[in-house]
């Protein structure tokens, strides 16, 4: 009968579309996984680069500060020597007191500066240790970048190549199928992650392995139309020859 043949042809088209969609989905999913993995590694690498950059900038600023302190100590030291020399030449007590006060203030300033410098030196030492550690981790990440970032990216771009053509081909296959059936199929395919059309065999839905109500199975055999499994809602159909051989 013509209708039976038409029905078989429609099921074949649907099965072919599902096969194509599965391959396409696998490919798209793989591209997503590869891209996500590469992105994650790159984000880690960038974060580490940023940390090392920040530490390096911090070190440079502190080095500069240290140099300025060194120069200030030197200048202050010279002034102290001058003051001590002047002391030997003073004529009045008033002058002596003024110089003594300057010397005292100078000593105080020097002690304060040395204290500040100690903090700077300690911070520099700590940063040097951090830089060594962070630098080692960064070097390791940079070394792995080829494998963890470049390779997956290039694999993803290879897989993406021709994807538009494949999608166009997919639309071609889909357009040959009844619009209502196709809409239902696409919805189930999305929800069921790639298995939307299954055979009903020996009274069982091969998608979820649940027994079908006998009435439904009878109707499937008699009317040769697509129905939905009451358990998993997948599109089910019945094929005479397969059931007979089973
Ligand atoms: Zn089912």
C-alpha cells in the first residue's frame, strides 16, 4: 500500500535526520568543550600574568623608594657632618644650642628614615619570594599553553570549519519532513539530548525500555502512524519487518 510506503519513507527521513543531528550535536558540543577548556586555561594564565605584573610593578616602586631613601640618608648625613664641623666654630651659646637642636632633629629624622627603610627592605624580600613562586607557576602555565590553549583552539576551529555547510544540509533534510512532526521531533531532541525517534519493538519503547499500553501498540501496528511514548514522550513508530525478525 502506498500509504505504508510513504510512512516508511517518512520514518526513514526522520531517522536519517536524527542521525545527522546527533553527529552535528556531537561536533558542536565538542567545539564548546574545547573552547571552554581553552578559555579556562587562558583565564588562569592571564590571572597569573596579572599577578606577576602587579608584583613586578610593586617591586619597581619599592626599589625606587629605597633609592630615594638612600639619597636622602646621604644628603642628611652630609648635613650632619656640616653641623658637627660648625659646632667647633660657634661663638655663642645661642648658636651652639641652635646647631645642637638641628643635630638632634637630624638624628631623629635618620632613625625614622632607617625604620621606614627596614620596612621597605622587608617588603622587597617578601615580594622577591612571591615573585619566585608566582613566576615558576606562570612559567609552567606558559609552557603548557601550547597543549592546553593553542591545540584545543585549533581543533575547535578545524571542527567549526564547514559547520555552516553541515547546518544547511541539515535544514535540507529537515525540510523534507512534515512540519508538525519535525517541530515535535526537534523539541524532543533538545529535551532528550539526541534521541527523539525510537522504535516500538515487541510492545516496548526502545527509548526508555518501558512497556507500552497494549492498545497503543496495537494502534501503532494497525494505523502505521507516529505516536509518542507515554513514559518518555519520544516519538515512537512500528516497523513490520524488524518486529518480525526480533
Ligand atoms: Zn519511551
